[in-house]
C-alpha cells in the first residue's frame, strides 16, 4: 500500500481543471456524518466493491462515497488500484478522486457527486421512463466517453487499460457530460508492451472475445467494450437481453441482420420517436461495427474512434457493412445476471470455449477444461 498512500497526499492539480481541484484524506467520522450514517435513504447504488452513498460535507460539497462491502484481499486490491490510477488521471471525461479514507477495517473512496447518476440509470434504470437522453445528448456521451478512454490509452503515462467500460461506469454530470468511472480493474501498461495475459475481470456482454477466452488484455479490449456501449446508446438495448423462454441474446447478434441489410433506422431506440440525425446514426453504427470485430488487430484505436465519431476522420474503404457478433455458450449465459440485475463476471483463467466466434484462433492452445466461476 506504500505507493497508494504516497500518491494520495493532498495536492493541487491542473488549474484549468475546475471540477476536481484538490483531493484529501477524509476521516471515517466525517464521511459517516456526511452520509447520515450511511443511511439507506442516501444510497445511490451498489456494485461489486460495495455501496455508494450520497453525502454533503460540512463545507457544503456534494459527494458520492463508495464504501467497501467486506475487507477481502480482492476488495483491498481494487481499492488500491482505483486510488493509484485516480491519482494519475486528469481529464474532463474521467471521474477524478475527491479523497479517500483507509482505516484498519474500512476503505472508502470519495468522488464528486454526479447528479444525473449513470448512463445505465438513463438507458435501463430509474430514469429510463423520463427519456431525458435525446439524440444530441447520446452523441455527446459517445464522444465524451471516447475521449476519456482515449486519454487513458494514449495520453496517461503509463498507458491505462480500463477493463470495465460499461453503462454503469459512465456517470453523467448536470449537463449530461459523461465521466468514465471505476478504475478498480484497470491495468497500467509498461512502455513497449502491446498486450498482457491476466485474470479475466469485467462484465459479460462487454468482454472482447480474446480477453474472455484467453485473458489476453490490450487497449483493444476497451475498444470492443466501447463498441458495445455505443450500440447500447443508439439502440437503447442491453448488451445481453433475456428473451421470452429464457434464451439470452447479445446486442451484436440482434443488430447484425439490420446492419447487413442497411436497415439502420430500425436500430434506433424507439424512445427517440424518430428524432435522430441519420448521418450521425450511420457513422455511429459503422464505428460500433469496427469496434466489435472479433480480431483485436482489426479494431480501430480510440484516437480513430473519437475522430470518426466527431466526423472528421473515416476509415474510407474499411467502412463495415457487416457486424461481427459473438454468441456466448449456454454455460456462460447461465452465470450472467447483467440482463437482470447488473452482476459481474470474474474468472481466474478466462472463460475459454464459452464463446463462439468465427475467426478467432486460440493463441495459447488452452482449449478445454476451463471451469467458469461467478464473482461473489
Ligand atoms: N460519483 C457518483 N455520483 C453519482 N452516482 C454514483 C457515483 N458513483 C457511483 N454512483 C452510482 O452508484 C451506482 C453503483 O456504482 P458502482 O460503481 O459501485 O457499481 P456498478 O458500476 O453498478 O458495478 P461495478 O461494481 O461493476 O462497477 C452506479 O451505478 C451509480 O448510479
Ligand atoms: Mg461502477
């Protein structure tokens, strides 16, 4: 924990960055008071790490406090990575650190409170009925999130792979400007390293096939997850949908035939009631189709993605007219709860063999005998 503690001393950051000008240590008592004793009324949501509470500090600042559920080694590790990474990043589309509290038996992380909560809550959660997300806001969220990830991949030193890009980790400020959050699974990439093999973490539905199957992690995994997020934004559908009869279908499986037949308008979220920009729609779908290609080498990088979404860059002839789609096998889908309640998947050796893709080769010859376990 040495480096974690040392990176979190109170300090000034970029003056041009108004949102998070300082961060500091909080006492447990201070956070207890700010959140009304971590009362259920203050609870904003719950994730793998623990619960998140709304609070107000004595000087009037609105905060979101993430409180560790149980002091396991895994949770402590997540806390350490989150604080370490947050200490390194500074971008208008990344949720910065307001502070933290680390006592003998508790870990709490303090962020600025984001009044519009997460993208998930607007697409599929408590705000879904309000339809506050018009087309313009959706495109702003797409571009902003892409720029946040671009910063992690290309501008942060060392480069950072997020590994858990998904709708609940895109928070929205009062102007619906997106802020990518949750760096507990992030990987810092040493210079000159193109990919690494790691334990598989993340959320089923957003996992790139080479990562889910073999634990091969690179920036391309985030690109894949971003492609799924983009499809979700445009269509309003969940990454994995439960059909009547219990069958589960991925969003790319659903979108594939529409794209192949050029029926783009039918992909758009019906909640938008036909109000969207047709050119932007085509561009967004093309970008998503490029991002969710099975072969990581073929996917664009985030600079290209952001450029294409902003309309000043294109892949010319590479414009895809088909979308690759992966099909998760039954045993893996049986573990998925994202289509119901947003649970995650974590597996120590990957979920090899649980996904079918037409073109992906097994580079490590690991096939078979991999047991799938669910994160608890
Ligand atoms: N800074 C914040 N401001 C407002 N709401 C927040 C903030 N941080 C988190 N939340 C809310 O708390 C919920 C839970 O967040 P949390 O990150 O713990 O879980 P998750 O994203 O659903 O899952 P995971 O543990 O996989 O990240 C979010 O979906 C969001 O609605
Ligand atoms: Mg989260």
